[in-house]
C-alpha cells in the first residue's frame, strides 16, 4: 500500500431533510481506497452505501448534506483535496477528470436521443476539448478499449440498438475518457446476466491493472465482492459493521450481519439436495410443453424466432426452472404457459386444458384462475393507487369469488401466508420495501388458489437476504399447498436451490434438459458449463485455510482511532 491512500473517508455523516425532520442516513463511516486496488462497499438497500458514493462525487440529492466527517482525495497533480464543502466550480474540474462514476442501470443512464459517440465524448467536451476530430478519435479508441466491436459503427448508434452488456461497456468507456484516478462503480452489473457480468467485471479488472485507477465498488452481492475486491466494507443501517482485507473479513467475519450475508448469498450457499419426487409423483404431469415455437413478425425482415421447438414436462408439485441469458426465450416460454402468448406452433397443456387452443372469453378466464404469473419487478407490478387490501381482493372480485366479508378474510389469510403483518393491508405499495412488495405479488397470485404459478425472475430484483427469504417462502408454500412452479431465472445459483428439473435455453433453443441435480453435477452442453462457471463467489468456495492465511498477511484498511487523531 502507498503511504497516502487515494481516497480517505473519516467519520462521514450524511443527513437528509424530510417532512418528519432530519434523517441520518450515514453515521461515522471510515475507510480507504488505495490506488490500483478495489474496495467493495457491501450492504442491502437502505444500508447507506450509495449515499456514501454520492457524497464522494458530490452528487447527493438536493435534500441531502454531509453533516460531519472528512473525504480526502489525493490527486496526482494537486495533492490532497478535502471534498467536503467543495464548491460547484471545483466539482466541475474534479468530476470526470479525477473522479468518475459508472452508474447502476445501463438502460436509463444513457441519453436515448444522443448517439453512443456523443455520450462517450461528453466529458471531453465539458473539460475543454474543442477539436472534433480528436474527440472522435478518442471516442473510437475508448469504445475499442472496452471491447466493443466495430466502434466506428457503434458510435453512430443509439442506446436502444445495443444490448445491456454493450451499454454497460459504453458507460465504462465514458468513465475512462479522462483517465480518472478514482472510479465509483455503483452496482455496475446488478442488471446483467451472469456471463455478461463476468465479462464486464473482467474488463474493470484489466483496466484497473493497466492504469492504476482505484475503484470504489458498490454492491449488495457479497459473492461478487469476494471475487473482485482487495478490501471489504460491510454496511448496515448507515454504519460500518466491519471492514478489512476481503480475505480476512470473509475467512473470519466478526459481525452477525456479515455472516447473514454470507449465508444468504445464493452462489455461496451450501447446496442442500432437494428430496427427489418418486416415480409415481413424476408420472403425475401437470404441464406438458411440446414443440413450442414462437415467432414475432418484423417489418421488412424475416420473423424473429424467440422460441424454437422447445419441449418439456413438469410434474405436479415440483419446480421446473427455465434458465438462460436475456434473449434466450425463457420469458416468452413462461408467458405462453401462462396463456399470455399465442405460440406460432406447438402445444401446451396444463392439467386438462390445452392452453394453445383457448379462444378467449370465458375459457381463458377460467384458465387464468388455475395458472398465475408473478412478474420480475415488484415496483411496477402493483397499482400504486390501490391499498394492499384492494390489490389482493381485486382477483377475487374479478372472478366473482366470495362476499365482501369473505374476501376480506381471504386477504387477511394470504397476508399471513406470506408472513406479512395484518396492518400491511391498509398501506400502499410505496410504503413497502421491495421484499414486502414481492410478497404481496406472490399473495395476489395465490389468492385464487391456482395449481400452477409461473415466476418470471421473481427474486432477481431483490437483495440477497430478502431473496433468500422469498425462496424459503416459496419452498414452504409449495410444501403446504402442493403448488407447481415454473421458475424463470438467469441465475443458476438461485435455480440450484429451488428446482427439481431444469431446461437451459440459448437463443430460443433448449440445449439441455433434465433433473437439476444431474445438470449441475454433470452439464453436457458447453453453454451450461459457461453459465455455471460465471457464478460469482469462486474465491469463497476455495479452501478456508488459504483464505485465513491471506488474512494474516494483509494489513488493516481502516486505521486505529489514535492514528486518525494523529
């Protein structure tokens, strides 16, 4: 380590003004980021980690302010700079040139009406570059450096024409434009498939090694932090729970909260073999998909084949997982099973109903009482204008089930079923956490007592501890109610915890299918092996003794109190 850290945060406190008074979001946070190294800031939503990052780059919300502490940046040219209290003119010099941000969501972080080249070159123009030819040459160089093919053509494209992984590479290119000394990566891969995530993280590692840039890496995923960071800071409720060299913290965590994060991370969880259904149970087929093909018309072009001749069965009371990256056809398949798509070819049977033959009206309505769909995003799938009681009662009203009093009783019962307090019924979605909203979405699907539930990435938007709670809830409800699940996910670490059988989809085709235990133990297709290899947390799945040895040879990240005062 260098004598002077690149970034030094000491006793940082941040407050937000609200109608209920000042809320202290960050309290007494201290840690360092060294040049050429990665410090991971880990915690759930609401832990304060993004607030810390926004404080470092001077982008707190209008109602937020640093109420105490110090943030010092050691610049190559100007030496140490205290960032707390810096004026906007000074910030315009620092942002982009000294500190750069890679934001979380590549879908919403690029100007949709600006070309990729314009977005990447924006920092150059802000910092005084005038020569258009030089800006263009630098943009092409940056795009090429982050591994974007045909950079000249890509520079002329718009964000909607690029995949999520490509857009994230563009954001990295923009952050690197002026070779900053510090990069803040705020959940830069949480919206990406595991294979794309690995590619992007590899890229950041390579660039850090080449340039000596320090990285403050914000994440809720301890497995990713374990693989990619040198130092680890675990936050909860605005405070640091523990900090130190990554190997040491993970070899011997001292905080109960860190131990909880380790236990709940799906890629690190000990694999518990699910009780395999017996032959009689497997013979009781609820879902039968045969030769499913789904094509979508495109003006002036050949049809897009989203699903190509997919076949599998799902036994009653079991979980079948559809696994693959974005664009693999898994969501299209799930929506077809739930009766929301009309396939081009093939058949789908659920119980005694041939879904592909449903004409609409009464028959389709009756089918939707037996088969329900839980969407990915609990923030978008609940009507913000309705109370939770109204949201849960709506399917009952639509199907003409029960009197008003009976519906109220069933709402109360299903809140209890998904472990939500009765008082939740009077609240609105905005008053609930992400995990609570997803429980409401599951309760809404179950309230009409379906046989089959299709869960479309139902836990991918949640923190790992909330995700673990929802997975345990789903397992309990399946055991108690005899439910059958079709579970859609890009994350094999989650799938191996919940699935009995699995179909691996790639570009619309089923490349592997079988019992989940067999597929995980002995994958036959190269694509399945690639997905398995991309599961983060490999460093934590190594011998614990080697991690403990690494811990003893590393130094502290946060200095002792007497060193700070000195």
